[in-house]
C-alpha cells in the first residue's frame, strides 16, 4: 500500500524527467560521435562525415542503423553469459550516473508546485558517482575476459589496473573540495557556487581548487579511457582491445557507453568545478526576465554550453597528445597524482583551519 | 572430450607455463605490413620474440633472372615502396655501371632531386607512423599533405606516384617539364614549414619523449655486427652513409651533414630521420642551383636528360615511335628485351630510404641477368628485431618496429 501513498504528480514528473534525460543523453552521445569525427577532421585538415544529411548530421543515425544490421557474432570459445553481460553493464553504468546531475535550478510553477531538474537528490551524491563509475570498469573487464582473446584480456587487465589507480587520486582530490563545501549532495554543491562572484571572490569551485581540478580532470581522462590514457583500446597495440571480438550492437553499446560516459563526466566536472547551471549575473537576469520558466531554460542552456565546451576540450586533447606507456601511466598515477592530491588536501585543510574556522 | 589438436607449433611446454604466447601479426594494425612475431610475454614484458620472414615472398630475385633489364625496374618499385624512385635509380645506375655509361651532370642533379624527395617522403612516413603508434594520429595527416605534394612532383616527372618506375638507363624517359620545376620550388617553400610544425608537435613532447627514449635500443657494435645501414645505424652512432662513403651520382659535389644519434633507441632514430629531412631539403636546393647554373653556362644542356652513350638502351621518343619505322622496331626490341648487355659482374649500392640498397648483378651477356641479388636493408633490421625488443614492453615492441621502418615488401622481396 506504500506505493499508493506516493504523490502521483511527483511520480509522473520524475518519469518524465528520467525519459527526457535518458533520451537526451543518448542523443547527445550520438552527436558526440559526430562531433568527435568533425573535430578530428578539422584538426587534421580533413572534411569528416559530410555525406549523410547536411554537414553529415545524419551520420550517427546511419552508423546506428549499420550496427543494428550487422551480423551478431559470439565467439565459439567465449563465456557467453559474460560476453553478453559486458556491454550491457557498460551501458547501464554509463546511463546511471546521470541520475544525480542537477540540470537546472528548481522551477516554481504558478500553482506553487516545485519542479526539481534532478532525478534524485541523494545526500551522498558524490559517493554515488564514484560507486557507479567504479562499476563501469566491470563492463570492460568482463567483456575483455569473456572474449577469450589475448589482446582483449591484456586490454581488460590494463583497464582494471588503470581504473583502480586513478580512482584514488580522483577521490583524494575531491576530499579537498568536499572539505570546503561540507556536503556530498551535488545539488547543494551547485547552489553554493551561485552566480559567478560572491564575497569578493569567484564563487565557482575551479577558482578555489585549481590543483584539485587539474588532478580530477587528469583522472577523468583515465577513467574515460580517452587519449592520452586510452591504453585499454589503443588501436595500434591491442587492435581495439576489449571490444575486439564484439560485433553488431554489442560493439555499438561499448562505443556508445564511452560517449555517454564522456557526456556525463563532463556534466559532473562542470557541476563540481564550474558552477553547474550557474552563470554570471544570473540574479539580475532572473529579476529582469521575471519569468521563472524562461530563466530555468537559460540555466539549462548555460549548463549545456559548459558541458559541450568540456566535451570539446576532451576531444581536442585526444587528437593532440600521444598516449602513455603502461608503466608510465602507473607511475604518473601513483607517484605524481596521489602525492599531489594529498598535498592539495593538506593545504586546503590548513587554509580552512586557519582562515575559515569560525567556531 | 577429445584431446585438443594443435596445428600451430607452440613453444616448448607453452600450455603449462606462466607466460603468454601472443601472435603479433601477420595482420596487426601496428605491423604496417605482413609480419609475424610470435612473442612470449610475461604480463606486458616481452621475454622472447620469434619473427617469421617470408610471408609475402614473391621470388623477385628469381623472377629477375627471366626478365629483360627494363622489366626489372617495376620489381624494384615494390621493394621499399615508400621510396621507389631511389630503388629504380639504384637499379639503373647498376646497369650503367655494367655497361660503362657515364651520365651527364644534369642527369645526376635531376636524379638527386628525385632521390632526395623520395627520401623525404620515406622519412615522413616513418616518423609520422611512430606518431601514430604512440597515439598521436594528427601529425600523420599533416605530413601526408607534404608527401602528397612530393608525389605530385613524381607524377609530373614520370606519370605515376607510388610505384614510380621512374627513369631509364642513362637518365630519364623524358625531360623535366617547366611545371615540375615550379612544383619542386613550391614544395621547397612548404617543406621547411611543414617539418617545423611536425617537430613542434612531437620533438619535445613530454609523453612522446618518455615513450621513445630508451625504447628498442641497439648498440653501435651490435648494429654493425648485424649489418645495419642507413638511419638505423646512424642512430646508433656510426656515421656511415653511402652518399659519402662511396659517392654516386655526383653526391661528392654536395655539401651536407650526416645526423648521428647516440643510443640507437627509437627517439634517436626519429631524430636522425628528422635531421636527414632537413639535409635533403638543402641538397635539393643545391641541386636546383647547380642545374640552373649549368643551364645558364651551357644553354643546350636544357635538353639533356639522358646519357647519349645509353642510346642503345634508351626508348626513342613517343612521336618517333609513331612516325618512324626504325624507331618503332627499336622500341619493340627494347620492350621485348632483345638488347643484349655486356657480360660482367657489378655491385652498386645507393643510400635508400632506410639503408643501403644494393644490387649485385652478374650478366652472362644475354638479355637477362644471370643472377641478381637485392641487398635489402629491412631484411637485416628485422633479424635484429627480437634482440631489440627483448625485456621491453609490448608498446615498445610496436614503436620499435615502426621506427626501424621495416617494409614488408623489402623484407621478403
């Protein structure tokens, strides 16, 4: 009987929001593949996809259709259950993270009803992100291992050790941030970064935690398996690595999950360090517009713009830098990033203790 | 359950051991050709490598024994196809040596221009492929634009691009057009810019340096023992260059330096090739100046593009073939290989794109060589490959292969 007590309006609202976010992130991931190819083309003096539709805009659809039409091959000697589970897990974890991202400010309807543009405001939001992201590596590991292919196995070993090594500095760099914010809820973290300028200093966390941001960003590259940390799927050594044996839409799931991860990671990065949906002079805009729905839309737009800039940054880096060697990657993670993150944490703690310690 | 059947010969007790046997190749994106390496790896560390030679063996040396001299030129194209003009000209020079033909200076200079251009093309491919194998894909597309312009010059001179079949015994099949000189001059303005950009992207890139320094090293002594030549030997610190050691084609008149490395690792090989490209640009400049000076001094030199002594070995111009009976007959005899060469035994080598390309030719006076041996540098490099990648990581093994610039066509001939 518990279910019946739930506010129906609330349920419908959330289901609507989930649907929009789900298809929104799928759509953005699709066009991120197009964007990646276009960015690569621009950087490499090429044209990129330009046949399907204007500017090749239908290319992702064509690719998707092609992947669906391809023959499904499951290797004879593979562990079939795990082989199928791999890409599913990858896709699942990629989509799960978007649940806690606050996409825009609360929007108060004329009836007094408050709409929250966030699927779930869990008070341990940051921990949830870490949990789900750590699970993400299972998809790659299982897929690579179950393929029964030596290249895939090598790739999943690389991937697992990379994920473990880089989650540590990522977490430590965030501890410094969390000491400042005093909360694990992403919603509150965003609200604390209101506007752009507050109390004589920038309100965005990037300006308060620049070193923490750089460490977090580096680790995001590693967690996303993107160049210069794309060792698990480096095409020149392991010929595509863990998804070597995959075909059809199972391969599509892996590739797609990667771009959804790219999108969601950018969203989390923006939320944590670049003020989420906040933008400069938002209070003036809010009073000037005097239309809550329009203001909310502008906020969402600001958030999306920042996310797209972040995605573009990820792409620019990918097409510029060579990749690390495996031992160098480990060295960077354990011998540089973790000590740096610890130092950052200590400095933050000392500053908070000395200057912001108001009993 | 029946016993598993193993059709592949595995290393001793490979099923019981703790290490992995990995087939790197024959079709692997990083091998850039058809090579097979059976690696014994412990995690990512390479313990042992067994290379297989001969996947695309096409018996070129044997085929050459049945082919008239001109029909061997296309075979040389397909040795190191990244720098076919050098192979073509090396072969023509070998025949000239056999027949005792002395080429005019203008032909020498024009040949040098083409050979240095193809050396640049070869090195551009090799160095940018090191970039690709370390994950920096963008530089590859940048330098391929330069390579494309070099190929346009080849196209203007001989009509084809990759497997050029350029030149004839004693010189060229036809004179360079005005357009080809314009294209070379244009290229000379673009090359320094392109090379500079390439160097900015990779030379001091921290990740690239970390990847390449110390990867796949070979000492000068080992390299000499194996018989290394070309950039790979120079990277180990030995300043041996055929262009200087036994000059051919008037190289002795040119002023250039030989870049030399110290450790013989991937980074040194990369830098040596980078340096050689700059030297090649300067050699082309000098050659153009010399051609211009020659034409200024002797205006009739403008029309010299092959040695007059090689007349009996040179195809008549096309318009003559179509209008004069003698020319047509001679053309037919040439193509069908009805021209006998002198008996003799010669060896001639040129500095190819990735080492000393040599031709050992024995003629018994007939229409075909009695025996022809190609000295292919890749054949030698590939034998040292297992030693070079031993105790390195898998990633090192891959960039070592690309930095040696082993070309499957040349390796297997």
